[in-house]
C-alpha cells in the first residue's frame, strides 16, 4: 500500500467493534437437520470413512462439534476445507498448524478446478486410511463407502460431483445450490469411482442447534451457510464492511467505484445503487414519484461480490489463526 493511501486511511475512523445483533436471530436448526443427524448415526455401520467438508474461509468457526462426538472418532476421518480459492494462500499452513491436534488428515479443495490436487488426493488418501483401519462388519467387502458430512452450503455436493467427473467422466449426481438446505436427507449410495469401487453417501448440512456467539453466526451467514433473511441482508452487508475495513481489505473501494474507504454502510449501499442503477420509484408525502436507493438489492449485490471472490481472497477467521 503506497504512502499516499496510508496517509488518507489514517484520517478515517473505522469502528473497532461491531454492535452485534441478538445471537438468537442466528439460530437455524430446522426439523430435517435433526432427522438427518439421526439418519447419519444409523448409517455409520455401513461406511468405512468420514469426509467432513467445511468452508476454508471459516476453518475454525462454525464446525459442528457434534460430529466429533458422535460421528467421527470410530472411523477414519478426513477434513476437507473447500473453496480454498477464496482465501489467501499464506493461510493454508497456518490452518494445518492450528488444527493438527484435532485432525491428522486435512485437504484443501477447489471443486471448480478440474486439476485440484485436493480433489485428486481424496480417494487415494481415503483408501490408505481404510486399509489401515478395522472395517469391522465390512472387512470382507471389496467396495469402499464414504460418508460426506458438514454444515450447509460448504460444497459437499460439489465435491461429490467433482469426483464423479474426474473418475467416471459423468455429470452431476446430486443437486448443487447457493441456498443452504438443498440436501435434506441421507441419500442412497452414489458411485464415484469404478477402480477401486468407491461409493459416497451424501448427507444434509447439519448445524449445531445453538450458535456459540453472534460473530461466529455472522461469519457463517456471510459464507451463506445460514440463510440471509435470518440476519437481514443490510445488517450482514454492514458486518462485511466492518470486517473488510478492520483487516484492510480495501478492494471494495475500486470495485464499487468509491473515492476512498467508508465505514458508513448506508453511504456505500447508496453509491452501489447509483452506480448499478438499482433505484426504486416511490411516492413521497406530496404524492410525487421520487427515486430512492434499493438497499435490499444493493446489500445482496455486495454479499454476492464477497461470496464470488470479487472483493478479494478473504479469510474470516484471521484473528483465530
């Protein structure tokens, strides 16, 4: 960052804390999650390995600790941190160091990249771990079964589809969506490889019944693992702005055609509306039509820009690493 920019930033007063909303607004545990968790427990005898998928932007926050207590521990376990293309490369070693006491086997994946080393290394690693474990009632079977678990919208279905494309040259076997909650039940076995014969059980995204703190919940919501309406898109956009400023991620200034960083979310959303022509026509007290910024649309545009990586590669658990 050049000295001129630093000098300009020194005159700006960014918030040092974010006035969080009531964390109860961030609780989302619909009935299908509870049902899905019970189904997962019932299917454990029929699987050889657990693959837990999580978003690399929040490698520490938001993982479902109930998985470790009731799902993993008795089967070989691989932690896959997906969407690695959306974080800075420098963080991968720090993440591994931070998690080495919990997970021996960590892979980073980008399911959009056909040459992703993490995707390519998953089945060979799973086969090695399974061969070194006691398969109990499955000891005499030649096929390998993997259960894929994780919280909503972290890329479980995308990983399954990427593996099928790689090993079977086939298209999607399970739906993928940007809205959490697409997969709602434990499905039948999905074949992902012929030689050796691998099957994978897709499962619904399962959150913990209670989010530990509001900031964790807001991070999860930024990554679309919670539905936006639980928080409200404008509040969520404001939290994003707070994080961008706090850790000096100022790419949004150029992206949204601003003169300098701002700490005022309404000013930023107004500028987005003007720049992208997202205005709504409404009547004032004099019964005259006027144009007003559509803050809801602008908030969604800002969130989508972050989720697509247009605002830069951003780690949300920066302070935890």
